[in-house]
C-alpha cells in the first residue's frame, strides 16, 4: 500500500519562468510525515550509507531513499505534470533515481563546473524533484539564463555548441581561481527565478533547465541529516 499521498492542506503552485516560459511546480506540505523521512535519513540498513557518487557533480553525499518513496513520488506527481505540460500528454511517470542528499563540499574544494548552473540531461521529458527536509537557512534552488546565448534549457541540439562556449568562457574568466557556490547573478549567467527552501517543500522542474542550489556555507555544510542541507533528490521520466 502506498503511504505517499498528498494531504488536503498541501499547497500546490504552478508558474512559468524565463523567456522560454518553462513551467515550475512548487508543493508545500509534500509528504504527510516529514519527520519519518528525516528519521530514515539516519538509518544505514544493509550497508547502505552516504557517499559521493562516481560521475556525479553533486557537491556532497547521497544514499538511496526508501522504496515506498521512490515508487510513490512518481504516482503523486503525474497529475500535476500532466496539467502543467498538457500539450505533451504525459500518461506515465517512472522514477529513475531517488536519494537522500546532503551538501557537504567546502567552497575551496569545489570543481569549477560546480560553481556554475548546470543541467542534468538534455532529455526533454525528465524532471527533477527536490524535496527539502531542512530549514530555509540552507537555501533553495535558483534557475538561470546563459547571458551570451540566452539559453535557459539545454536540449540535444544546443549541447555541443553550449558546452564548447562555456568551457572557453570559464577558462577566460579563470573560474578555477574563484571557487564559490553561485547564489545569484554571475558574469556568465542571469538568475531568472529562485524558490526558497522550506521544510517539506518540493520543487519540480525539467532536468534540462539551467539550475543550481542556493548553497549557503556560512550556515554549515554538516553531514548530519538533522543539521545539514538535507533533501531528497529524484528524477522522474514522463511518457
């Protein structure tokens, strides 16, 4: 039985951002018992523990979320994505990744690519779900436009040209000498919208939309789930 259901007090907000008018969904009171998830974030059953993921640019550590969450998040979100992207006629959602995530990397230890907005895939039907299980002081999520190209979403036809140009610009700006988390406008990027973190809030957006967490090191990059910037990060594929 799926225990992941929205409550009557859950508040759903849908709006568009940027010149491309990309729909974003924000849901407050996303999970019925958020403390239950926080408690599960501490457990390390079956050897499942927090660790940095190979090939993942996430600046911290992750471990798998529980199966009921993995399965339930897609079921819960389908009607909202189907409504916000009605022209694409989504009928099914499938979760491809869902993990407890804690930001732990100090600014001076970032790789240059981690100091810039990023996209997760060029696939147009994959969506990211960030479920905040921390206080607002740890920062939410912002969305960006690349100033030179005006790109906000990176599709397959933009990927090669954008990647080559961004690499050239990063070298020219010597970003490796100024390692910091991005939390607003930048020499190369303009912030087009920001969603504040809030306990038990979820933000859902296309994975190819340029974005970055508003990481605030001054409030601590703790690896303790009750003190750090704890989220559950999920990817869902629509078909």
